[in-house]
């Protein structure tokens, strides 16, 4: 349950702050917001496609814990 909270919080921060960063901070357009969100989605797809191979070698809790630590650190920053 705690891992779901971590993922939900990180996703919410990305969805909300991407617009703010791309438009206001960097002075971008709507296309820049779309590109930033596409990059986030591409990264998610890379992990989703790599996860089965990783899970053949490591337990699922290890994989989730490895992803959880940087997400929590980045969220707190």
C-alpha cells in the first residue's frame, strides 16, 4: 500500500509540475509540455518493458525497493 502512495505522489507531481516548469520556468509552449510528458511516458515504458527481465533475476520487492528510494528522495527535494 505504501508503494502505491509513493507512485501516486510522484505521478501527481510530474503531471502538475511539468506544466509549471515547461511553461513558466522555461518559457515553453504547449508542444514543450507535450514533449516533456512524452519523455516521462517513454521512461515509464522502458521500465515496464525491462521489468520482466529484471524480475527473472531479482525478487519483486527488490525491484520495487530500488525504484522506491530515488522516487522518495526526489519527491522530498
